[in-house]
């Protein structure tokens, strides 16, 4: 067991079966799984899908998995964050009990790839950030950034006792579906993400203060100047970004 790798293995087969049901796995699907661990989810996926690409960073686990997994599982001893997803077999679904410490970078990585649906088990606190609403304590940079690219829904809570070793907090099953159409228009996506980062890094400050300190912008023409970012929905932040872009071009 390697705690530095975030290894909390799912031990409840019924939870694994529900993950596969949520993913609506069909016989022609190719599925990406990250951190297969002891293979409890991998075996169920392999029974339903055409192929499973299982990426496991732990060499010892890979050696054990090779002895028990069927032929339609492609097992890779790699770090998923270092892999070019476009060089893998073309997968259309992602089903995984994600190692917790890579949750954020992994989600941003897959949102640059074209897939149909992801079903992920994440720490509940992290999952709550994905589905938070403005004003919620969990509303964050992650919420807004992911909202622009995907629909997210929390499907169920997974009690911590269903893992070994038992983690400190519960988990949750999350569904992520990439958007076919963006929820609002942005004049500059890079500026939008930079603005989101700066606003949430100073979430207790008023927006006018952050714009003055970070962009050297003082203009009464911008919207929401006396608000704090936690009160704005993603679309409003997008509008602020577009108006800010106009001023930066002057």
C-alpha cells in the first residue's frame, strides 16, 4: 500500500457495478480507467465494454493485475498525468475510482479530450466543489472553470467504509458530460481563466479591488465592482471578463 499514491481501494462490488450502470457501458465502448488497484471495477468494465484501457502507476499492482485481467484490458504502467491521451486507443468513456491527489489536474486534462461521459469516484468535498452554486462555501475556481466546459452531477455518496484502507472522509460518484455548446460566449478564454484564478485567490476582496491590484484597471463602467466573486455565477464572471477585455485593448 502506497499512501503517497492516494491508494484507497474500493472493496464494495455493488458500488463498482453502479458506476458501470451510470456509465451506460455498451459492447462497442472503449473505456479509460485510472488507478485500477486490485481490479474490482476493471473486471466489471471488461465484461461490458469492447476494451478497457487501465492506467496504473504502481508497478507491483500492474504485475498482480496482469495475472487476473482478461485479454480485452490494455494495462499500462504509466502516470496518467504524463500521458498524451490522443496517443491512447480512442476511448469514449471514462470510469474510475480516481486517486484523490490527482483529481483536479486529471479533470482539466480530460476536458481537453473528446469523450462522451465520465463517471468518477472522488472525495466528497472535492465533488461538492464541482457542483456548487454561487454563495455556497464550496463554490470555487474549480466550479466555474469546469462549468464552462462540462455538465456535472453528483449521483450518490459513497461511505468511507467501502474502501481499504478507510479514508478520513466519504466519497461521491460524479457524472461529467462535456458540453457540445459553450454556456456563454467569451472574447478571450485565457483571460477568463486568469480572471477566475485571481478573483477566487482573493475571494474576500471586492472585485474592484482585485481589478485595480491585478490588472491596473479602475473603471466605473465595469459590472459587479462592489461584489465579491462568490456571489457571481459563471455567466456573470464571463461577462465581466468580456468587459475587462475591452478595457485592456484600449
